[in-house]
């Protein structure tokens, strides 16, 4: 058995603290026992986790539609939708027990906000050299952004509009702008996002009249109005990618006017599936490893909008979600 038995015994004697949502709009840090460490598992002590404001806001407020209860289950989530539920998916920690090859490694894992946890070895990915653990909380968002860029099929020279300067939208614009010859415009109604775009080296608009047409338009804003604007600005036979998840809210689209004459294409993007054109070669593990590698650029630290220590999270969490200025809020353990 390739297991540090002394550390495993210590793990069985410990308990963990995790953030739970007992009911809509409420959260509570609860203590729970750790299961015995089995062969093929590792014990991870959390260093940082990141709050994914858009998705966690929907979960926290009970806005996950019943039709999506199973599809929305996160890895290592506990409880049942709508409540009580333990949710979250951006964890960075250090392996304390398990495989000798992993002990002491700093790893990323899709796991809720919890100070100590056990998972299978295959659930953790070691951070690449040059990636600080504090920045690695962006990995789930970068993985989503990478998938969106794949779904968007952006090519060199394309003019690209990205709606929504949240974490995912900013990362999509960042990746798209690194494709040779692209002309990328990040759009958001909040003029304060100009600073974010400048730090990422991306063009920005907060409501000015935008001239010309776009080859690719991506909506990552969660706004139906932005999706309508994407349709309006899309050029002939352009591709529109809806990357937002609207939860249980209905969305109306302007499919009259020139929509059909322009032969526009609207596609969805969801990180739960690798796009068909890459599925034969790209596993989920390969995609996550690439997302971590893409985070080694120090300018991405600008996407961390705040930090809270875990001991204060129960009281701070609702305000973090409610603050429209929140990008990725980091939790320090």
C-alpha cells in the first residue's frame, strides 16, 4: 500500500470545517469528521480557495432550476440541491498524506470551501513551476475561459467582442487577445473595469457607440441585454457564444430584424464538456493542466479583488457575493 500510514492515522483523528448553505441566503461553517484515508486517496490542507461569484450566487440564493440539479453537482459537493448544500470548486492546498509522490506538493482541486479534505489522487493536479498558489485559485475560471475560446473558434485576425468584464469574461478576452492578429474589445457597463482591461492589455468599452461588425461575439455577462447587443454587432455569418448561465431566469432574444439575413450562429459553451473538435485528444486532466499553465502570467493577479480569512467567511460571504465589484474573492486558510 503506497500510503504514509502514520499521516493516515493522524488524518482519521482529525475533523474539518466547511462552508455550508443550509437555506437560501444563509451560510454556516460546520465541523464534520474526515473519512479514513484509503489507498489511492490524499489528505489536502487548504491554503486558498476562490469564490466563483456568478455560479455561487445562484446556488447561495436557491436559483438552480430543478432540471439542473444533477448537472450542477460539483465534484466533492455534499448535500442536495436546493438545500442544504456544500458548494464550491476552486481549491488550492498542500498534500499532507497519501502517495509518497504527492506528499508536500501544492495542488489544485475542484472542491468546496473546506480547511482539510480527502480526495482521490486523480482529483488533484500539481501546480506547475512558476505559478504562485495564491493565483492558482483562478484555475477553474481559466479552464472555463479556455473552453469558451475553443467553442468560439477564434482565428488569427478576427475581431472579437467579449461582453462582461467579470473573471471569466476578462480571461476570455485575455486569451483571445493573445491569438495573433486579433482585435479584442472587452465590454462592460461599469467604467471602473477600464483599469482591469488596461492591466490585461485589452481594449475596453463601457457603453460608447461601437463601430463596425465583429467576427465573434461572446457573452459572459449574465445579461440578456448584452446577448441582444452581441446579436446586433455580429457581422455576416458571425458566431455568437453564450457563455453565461442564467439559472432559472427566462431570456428573450431579438431574433427578428437582420438575424436570419445575416445567417448568425448562436452556440452555448459549458465547461462540463470538452468541445467535439478537441474531445478525441483533450482529456479533462489535460485541459486543467493547460489552464494552470496559462495562469503563470503575473498580470492575472489583477483579477483577485479581495481576500478574507476562512475564520471570518461565514459572516463575510453574503456581502462578497452581493458586491458588484467582486471579481475573484480569495479565501485564505
